[in-house]
């Protein structure tokens, strides 16, 4: 259960910071976001941040991320890491499903990876999350 709490908290942090960054600061425009100085270093780190996100979520759900290691792992997202990661995931979703798609994911954060993967497939994005991880998150808390 502790691992599910970690995974939930991470998803919510990514979504909250990413949505504020994309929808408010950049008015939904990736080009606008790329022009903002404060986030450029973290946008450049997106390939690593996306892989690290997958690792944190996988290890959390597997119960293999003690709290101290979790705190250390998420510290890499401090600054603008959460913002850049969430903005990227939500931008891909917005491109396919519009703002309504983003709001639907915000309403159920567990669906983030599954919906992102569907949209990433459509958009030809180079990164997709492990499908099994996406499914585990999407059904987290059901039937337990």
C-alpha cells in the first residue's frame, strides 16, 4: 500500500505542476513553453526524466522503493523537473484529445500513462511507458 501512495503522490505532483506550466504559463503552446528560460534545462532533460518517472513508478508499485530512496529519486524532479515532465505528457494528450482529454486525466491521475501511451502512439512520440506499468497504474486501488 505504501508503494501505491508513493506512485499516487508522484503522479499528482507531475500532473499538478505540468498542467500549471502547460495550460497557464504557456497557454497550451509547446513553442511558448520552449521559449521560457526557467524551464529550458529541464526540457532538455526530458528523455532522462521520462525514464526516471517510469523507474520511480515501477519500483513504487513493486514495493521496492523505501521512503528514503523515493525521496532521493524524486529530488531530481525538484526545480522544473515535475513541470517539464508533466507538461510534456499533457501536451501529447492535448494534441490528440484536446483540453477535455487533459482534464479527464487530471480527474483520474491513474490514467495518465495509459492515455499518454495511446496518444504517443498516434503522434509517433519516441517515448512510451511500459504498457504493463500503465495498466497497473490505471487499475491501482481497484479490487483491493
